[in-house]
């Protein structure tokens, strides 16, 4: 790209108007006005004609797509935190840096996790359906009984920004926090969060009432919660996932829920979005949300700001502040 020239930028999905307006002022940008996810051929065509490519989680930017990139593609500025949909090794081989938008979604996602932690045990979705269907007959001493969350033991898998934010919220509800992470947190952080480190995941799973998955999706975490690990959870345990659907074996989860081996689940992400395992759709003890974790006006605008910052810093000849490190996957 010539010095001082606006980078040719392709954005794969419709972004908030305020973000697109700002990008149009700064870059030579092509937007996806239809907001329909691009096909693989369209992705290949897009990377062949731009300096900067801005994908989202709905785009499978695999080795074939990166191989189709033209010589001018010098930056993949992801609109989102997770980059499991981008072949980082292929990008590194082409010397194309990849950036993401860390930090800006922490509070929104943690709010959603906490909402599910309350909604599933208290059967809020079931109750709302009864009211709308006209089948609610009024208050009854044994009507719609659920479980309180105060005093329960929460197990968190992944104690990064979001995991710690979930722990902070859970502590405010009187929930006992346990966590499993690749690395133990410093003592002052554990003390602040009231969190207990569990080195062995399997042991933690046998000793909790609610499980929240908050780790990134990588090769190592694919089906981390498989049939064997699901069997370690008790019949009164609730599973919450607002991270990535592929971390749970979705069919195994549906089977365990249907068999009463797990009390319930709250899911905001799925293995093959937007398709959802049919067996989950028929269960009353599951709250199913349409990937709402980061769906706030503030969060999406902040994501756009981070994308713009990464592109501008790169265009000025510097390392983008949110360049994904080698060890992500």
C-alpha cells in the first residue's frame, strides 16, 4: 500500500452504523450491505482485492481463503475476540498479522453468563413460556419450583477476563467460586475474587453445582466437555456456555439432559451455528439464546473502535496493539 493512501478494506458483515460511518471516513472500504454471510468463493474474492480484511466469527477464514489472498493483503483485523475461525498458521506463513478486539466484551458477556446462571435454576424461560401460552393457573405452593443460587458452588473453566468478571458477579450473589485454568491466579487476585483453584478439572466437575465455560476455543479445548466429563457432573448440576459451542459435545449434552443426568443448561453458543442440535430444542430444562453475549450497542461500537485503531496503527507503519500472539491456539 502506498504511503498516505487509504487502505482498501473489506468488511464481511453489516456493522453498527456509527462504526461503518467512521470506517468510511478513514478507509477505502467495501461493506456487506446485505449482511448475508459470505460464501467461501466470496471470501476468496474479497481477500484477493484488499489491503485489510475485516472478518467476523461467521466467516471460516481457512487456509484456502488465505491462500487466495492477493499480495496486497497485509492485515486481518477481526471484528471479535475469538479467532478460532481464522487459520493463524496459514496467516503467519504469509506474514499477515491478525488482530482481535480483546477486553471490550468482558462485562457484556459476563452479564449474560450471570443471567443464565440465574435463569436456568430458577426456570425463568419455562415460566415465561407458560404465561405467554396462557397455561399459567396462578400462584401455587409447589408451582414452578427451582433452585436458589445463593450458597451454590460454581466451577469456572477459564479464568481470563470474562471468567474473572463472572467470578466477581457470582460472589455478589453469595456463590462459592471454584476455577480450573491453565495457570493459577496470583494469591491477591484469588483472594479478591474469593476463588479456589482446582488443578484437576475432573475432580472439580464432581464437586460443583453450576459449571460455567469461559475458556477460548482451541484444538486443546475441542469437546473438552465430552460424554465422559459430562458423566462426572451430578444430576442437580447446571451447565452454562457463553464461550464457544465446540467446547461441549452438543449431542452428548443433549443426551445427558434428556436422561436426567444433568439438571439443566443455559447455552448462548452452539457447535454449528445457527443450526442447533434438534434434541436440545425439545427440552424444557434448557435456555437457548441466539449468541447474545456481546450484543449490546456499547459493546459492538467498542469492537468497531478497536478494529479501526488496529487498522490505523498498522497503516501508520506500527505493530497493531491487538495483534494475536503466536501461542493463541
